[in-house]
């Protein structure tokens, strides 16, 4: 073992939405690397191991190294002069940084959107339409005797999710897995299938029809046996599942992007939430989305408690307006509406549709990222930041909306997202105030200044 | 003389022009209209910054130019005529209760959301959510007519409570989803999951459609009201053959997870 070693107990892994907070990290402080991550899954181990300090300038303007202050000034100028700026990303940073980003969008009267809009955004719409019957993962661990995964592959995407929902012994589940029935519903047999007691394979794109038929059965309506031709699932299997759902003590439906990102989107999530609502006439049933990025749940929470809406919020008129499809980033970029972008801890230039990326190339982009990405390469101003959870402290939300503190492993020479966003916010604010003064505008921004800083 | 506005500068970012309606410009001369405030992104500008204005507000407006980025035209309109010679952006005729809007080109998402009366005619195509409810509100269109001669996309008449929507071409998925009442006619093909969650109301289609498992087949018959409706639609320029006028229709009722008092009528040649 190296000389200068530190052990960090109860550290948090921020790689996926499980946000496991029982890590024990061994850190080589000389080399600034994590040599061992006890309790982490294979994804978590890779996340901790691959993290090292890159040799990258802290700030660049048009691809050339620039002093931090100059870059902050340039970023602020771009944002203040934009007429329809968008802020996007935020799922891989702390809640504290997310808060600064919302404040910036508010001050510059821009649009704020998070990666939720391309993963569980449809669920956000469904929550608004139907409502969410919810619980923490701790409750699932202690009470759930029927666990249904729909359109997800946790064994590969969230390897330690099962420690809440399948394997553990809980207060009312004394024998662990033996006391639980696990159902997997998916279009194919995934590597998660072996944990399932019941496996239901639905025809691709027919989740909504299956959910709708289940709802009808729960409500005691007749369903034509021809349903098997449509969905690939026999009526007897459905009836059996419905009986189990009605007769369990505590049921949970976990749903993934197999449901939210296929044809029907928010109606698929909505159908599942409505099914959970229907089942509450018989027993206790909850539905939870299985969230991907480390702090995407935090992004939803922070944007919600600051603006009233979870994503796709526009401030052009000085008050928040929510309209997915209009103010969500892919749509705004594809239509060519945005005239500047502030991108935080996300890489839309590598995963957005082509038309959206083409528009990103045309407008000034300001990016904050821990690594060099396609987005940072096309940015007008690019900041290099430290990694949350490894170098930066703060708060993240687990997928069940439980806030969890971070315990960083070692220091980074780079500033955190929050620090840079705070500096941009301060400067943007000064510029807006002087603009208001110059045009004799109302004291609105001044009032805002007291509230925000 | 009516009011004529032609766009001289193309907006770089969305322009929100809810004041441009025949009733809100009534009695205003061209100078006053030029001075009206509209929203360009996050700043307030005047109509004159983007449009050349001629004439006087006497209950009719003609708009010309590339208006694809102009939103909220004819919002809350109560009377008069608004004619758009070209394409138009989102939220056309939001919550209007009277008057008529005609678009010679295509329209963006949300045509006539939550409108209560009046008529909107789109000669080209429309996108998603025509005549629908806004996110978070329970009821969509409350009354009036939307005629789309081209195609439309998903969620037409989402949460519709009354009124008539006619699509000359094809419609996307979830036509009439969560519908409370009202009538939707699709003369082309309809996507999947039509009428999901509908309580009452009628969806009429001329082509075979896939039904949700919560819809049940009732009968085949000729509903008399269709003949009256189709005759009226012919006068609006929709092409409806005699066979369809006098033909038989399959009736499906649903959605059984809700009230089960809605119907989907499918033309059966
Ligand atoms: S399950 Fe997710 S949060 Fe937990 S260790 Fe694995 S990658 Fe990290």
C-alpha cells in the first residue's frame, strides 16, 4: 500500500441513480487516484477507478486557454446578450450547483431544462396528469412482497438496485427473497431475468396495450382473449398477475426507459401510474421510475422547488412557464430557436438528434464538464470542473427522492460547478443591473438581487 | 379597409404576439398597431420592429411573411377574421371564443388549445395537440371548430370537452385521448391508441383502425347524424364520397377503464 493513503468511509457513488452511500474508498493521495472501492458494483468500481486529474486548462475561449476571470466575464456577456438562452444538463452535478443554474436562467430570462427531458421527462408529465403513489427504497426493502420491474434491466444498469427490492431481509419480509415475488416485464429476456419468479415478455411497442388491459382487469372489466395476439401475453398470465397484484400486501412497480422512451411515452408512464392508483383500491401499491444519472432526481427536485415545474421551464416573460415540447432542449434546438446555450455536466453534442447538434454549432455554447467532450470541443467558452462525489462535496438525491450527502475522496485543482456557476451568476447579475439602470427599467432586477445573492 | 401586416424582418428567436388579433386591434390605425408591444425572446419589442403595417383595424387582419416563429396569434379572440398567408407557429388561437382564423400554409403544435368557440381553418398540415388541453389542465377544447385539411400528428383533441375537429389527411397516435365529449373526424388514416381514456364523445374514421383492448364492438349501422355532418363538411371543402355519406359504420364503445360511453365509428365499405 502506498505511503500517503486515506480511507474514506460511507462515501457515495454517483454513477447511477441508486447513489449507493456505503462505499469504502482507498485513496492514494500522492497519485490522486482511488485504488479500491469496497462495496461498489462493477459500474461503480469503473467510475471510481477511471477518475484521475486530467491535464486540461481550467478555462478555454474558442479552444484557446484563457484566465478563469476572463472566461467568466465572456460567459456572462454571452448570456446577458442572448434573447433566448437555454440551460441544459445538470443531472451529473450537485444540488447546490443546480440551484445556481436555475438562478442564472431566472436572471437572464432564459429556459432551463435538464436531461430528464430525454429520459424520464414523459414520467414527469404523467406525474402531473395522474399523480404519483410513492415510497422510499427503504420502505420497499422492509415491506414490499411483490416487486415488478417494467421496461428496465437493473442487473446491468443499476446493479445494486436489488439490495433494496429483491435480496434483503426487511422488517416485514423476514426471509428476504423467499418472501417476495419478483416479476420482470420486458420486450426481451435481459440479464436481469434470472432474479425473476415470473417473466412476462411483451411484444415491442405494446406496453401501453398490456397496461391498459391490466387496468381493465383490475377494474373487473372483460378483456377479449385476442389480447394475446396483440401483446404476446396470454390472458391467463394477465389474470394471474392481476390476482397477485390485488392480493399482495405492498406492491411496487419500478419502471425504466423501456417504457418512457418507446412509442406512447408519457402515456405509457401514465398508464402504469394509473394502474398503481387503481390498485390502491385493493392494497398498497407504489410506482417509482428507475432513474439513470447520479443526480437527475436532484435536478427534478431543485428545478421544481425553485420554479414549480421539474424541467422545460421558460422565464422569457419573467415568470416560469412549463411546456415540454416547446421549452425542452431537443425541440428548442431542432427548431433553431435558442441563441445561446449553457450546458452543465452533459454532452448533448454526442447524443442529440443531428438537427439539434447542427444548431448547437451555430450558437455560442458555454460548457462545464469534468472531461473533454464533443460539447466542450464545440464550446465558445469551456470550463473544466472537478467531479462531484469524488472531489466536490454537496448533496445528491437518490432515485426515491432521498437526499444524500457526498464525502469527497481527494482534492482537485479544478473548481466545482457550483463555484463557477456562482461566479457567472454574480457577474450576470451585475450586468443586468447596469443594463436596467441604463434603460431606466424598473427596480425588478434590484429586488431580485436581494432575493438571490 | 382591413389591417395588413407584412413581415419585414425575420425574428431570430420566437416572437409571441398575442395582441395580434382582429378584436384587440379594433379601431386602431396603422401607427397605433405598429406601436403595440410584443415579446421577442426575453425582450419587449413593437409590432413595427418586425411588420410593415397598413390600413386600419376594422375587424379583419391579413398577415404575410414567414410566420413559423410567431406564436400565440389570435389568442383569446372573440370576433373578427384573422387570415395568415403562409405558415404559422405554435399556440394559434389559444382559448379563442369567436371569430375565424384561416391559415393558408402549415401550423405548429397546439392549434386552438382550450378554445371555446369560433373556427380555425388550416389549409396545410398541423402538428401535435390541436384542440387539446394544456399540460396539467383537465379539459381541452370546449367548443368551436378546427378544420385541418392536411395531416395532423399526435394527441389531437386531448381532453376535448366539446366542439368539432376535422382532419382531412392522417392523424397520429392517441387521437381523442382522455376525451370528455365532442366529435373528431379523421378522413385519412388514424394512428394507434385512439380514444384511450375517453369518457364520452365520438371519433369517426374512414379507414380501418387498431382498437385498444378496452373497446368493445357493438354493431354495424348507419348513424343518421353523419349524413348531416358530412354534408356540412363538404361545403367546407372536404372531399367526402357518396359511399361514405350513405355507408355503414362499425360502432365500438369505450373506454371501459373509464365511463365506456365514448364511441369510435369506422367506415365499412
Ligand atoms: S449501483 Fe449505481 S450507485 Fe451503486 S455502486 Fe453501482 S453504479 Fe454506483
